[in-house]
């Protein structure tokens, strides 16, 4: 076997740091999810109400409060800023890297695979991209890893520590994203007789009693905060947090509907670029074809399979599907991949440039797209978005690909490192390339600051249609934005002599009165109209 002990933590920590710095520098808070979550934290800060989250002055029941609490904790230490909310989820993602390695070492103590696990995770394009977003899924992944470690400890005669870890994972997992934490942990706990190596030594009645007790205590931790919040938030909020965040979404999930097989179809895409490594794929195929005939139980491999396959199966039965719902199983896949990589011998590596060629082709392909972006935009009638793209961002990609092809890395950890660098390089280059587009079409700071200014001048601001909180934090708004529409806009204008109305339109009416403020947004335009203008022509606020 090859030596992977040279894979130091500074390597994957540096890759993580570059990704986070690039994300904060090149892209804004992305509407509507990132801006909405930070808006909820902002209103929690303003109201000093940490029990019941609010959005635009109304109770917000779609997500539990842990992320918002941590953002407010950071604001209490560092002051109000934009960078801290953007660091919270990535910091949990960073913690997932050594945790995954530690789990690998517990399951395979004689293998060097634990050196490889963080490299595989940070080198997976979807993981690296998502590690820069202010979302809940990397936090729930962190608690999944804590829970899996607890289950391993309980099965290894470390019952007290294991119970504490598993209980905390349940409690804080529920406070992060609701009971979905059980999807990632419960199968591994319940199917322990199938995977544990010392099943004859365990008292299974005691095992299931401990697991049940831990679930009850973990649930009690979450309920100790959910029950007071439900009482304070009212009947509708109680129904939302006790039903809507869990069973309600499973029984009646209208958003993001996809067929049962959808996750199986997208997983190969999410695992790029590792599935472009011929030596790894060939080794996997040989292991499947030449499965050793032995009665010895591979406890680690069985636990990994249960962890990943059970989650995919359960999530597939739920109609609402999103790629990031799979993030808590990425460490399991990375551990399995690390075991496979650590088993590669010198004879298993393809000779010459063939092993690195697929990644080189990928880099050249993306580089060609970037260098041709203005022409492609012209052909697709998207010139207004692609004109400002800097073609020079293609040069690092093509240069990196050329170096890899001309002087391919030698066998062992250098080839592993070369492939793992592909994703961080791609992500940073894409951030830099798309910066003009994101600044022009997704950065809501200017209009948010304008709305904050007019609110402080005494204006009441309304939004024509559904408002998702995208302006509240960026503009430091201290008052709700009223939602209005065709049915009540005239009456509302009569009742509010000092008012502004926000509307989103696909096209600008060239012969109409000019709005007070206009900004491009996702291929459309956000307009802010003064009351006097709309009193003369209310239809200006309507979508076209």
C-alpha cells in the first residue's frame, strides 16, 4: 500500500479558507434563501425575542432557531456585520472534515484512509460549493456525524460518551432542521445487529433501551424550547413547528416534487470529479467483480452502507427533493472512497496521462465556455449578462489543465491531491467569472439601503406580491414591508399618504412615468414607485 501520511490538515484547511474568502469577496448574499435567513436573525436581534423567530414582523415557522441563535451570538461578540452570518454554516462544514476523518479512523484503525477523507470531501465539487452558503444542511451534517460517532461509541463499550453524543445530535439536530435528523441516524442505530463487529457481546435489549432513552432525552432537549415557543407563538405557530416542519412536509410536500429515482440519477453528478478518475473507477469495478468470499463481517463498510443507502431510500419516498438533502451522507461516501483510494497499489494506477485526462478535459471545457461567454451570450440573446464577463478567468483553468497534462502527477498522494484541487479551482474561477452577473442581478444591497433610508424618512413601504425578507438585513429595515396586490392597492394607497411600493417586472414600459428607484434582478427589474405616481396610474405596479 502507498503512504498517505503526507496529507496534512493544513492542505484541506487551506482549500476551505480559499473557498470561503472567494465566496465572501466575489458574491453577495444570495436571494431568496440566504437573505431570508439573515433577515430572520436580524429581526431576532431587533426584537430581542430569541424564542419565536420572525420574518417581516410575522412568526417564522419554516426552520428551527439554532442557525439564527448562532448568528445573533456572533453579532453580540463582533457587532452587526455581514461576514459572520456567512461564516456560520461554513464553520460547521469545516468541522465536518476532521470529524469524518475521526469516524474513519474509528472504523478502520489500521488504515491510512482517515488522512484521505477530508481531501475527498473538500475536493468534491458540490460539497465545496455548498460549503460557502449560509444554509442549514452542513449544520445538520455536523450533528449527523456527532450522532454516528455516538452510535459507534455505544457499540464499543463507551456507552456514557456515546449516549451523550447521540443525545446531543438528536436534540441539536432537531433544533437545526427538525426531526429530519432521525432520517440520517435512526437506521444506523436500529440496524446495529447487522453492522456491529461484536454483536455477540452486546445485550440487545439494553442497546435498544439506551437508543430509545437517548432519543427521548434528545427530543426533550428540543421540546424544552419548542413548547415555550409554541405557547408564545400561538396556535398556528404550534401547528407549524410540531407538524409542518416534519410530518406535514412528508405527507403534503408540494415544493420541489421529483420522481422516486431522482436522487439515484443526480448522485453521480454530485460526486464529480472523483468519478472522472479512471484508476479509482477501475479499482471499484474490480472489487465488485472479485468480491472476496469470506464470512468475516466488515463492520465499518456495513455501517457506511446503512448510513448512506437508508437515507437515500427514505428521502426518495418523500416527494419534495433537493440535492442538498443528501449532504449528510457525503461523509459516508467520502469514507468509503478513502478506503478504496488507500487500497490502491502501484499496479492499480493507470500509467501516463490517461489517469488525469478526464479532469484535464473538464478544465479545458469549462475554460472554453468562459473564454467564449460573450459570443455564447450573443447567440442565446443573453448579451446583457455575458458582456461584462472577463475572459481572462479562463486562463488559470486552461493553464492548470495544461500543467497537469504536460507533467502529470506521479502515483500516490500527489495524484490524489491534483484531482482534489480541481473542484476548489473550478469554484473560485466560477465565482470570479460570475461576479459581474451576481453583482448586476443578485446583489440587493443598493435597493435595500434605499428602502432603509425611505423607511427612516417616515415612508411606509409595501411589496406588490409575496415578500421573502430579502431587503430586511441588507437595508437594516426596522419596520415590516406590507404585502399588497391588485385587490387592495388602491384602498391601501388612499389610507397611506406617505408610501412607496416595490414591484418586479420583466420589461420596462418605455413610455411610462419613471420609478423612484430601479435595479436589475434575475433577468427582471425591481422598481420602487412613489404613491403619487401610482395614484395616477395604479397599473404600473402590476407584473408584466
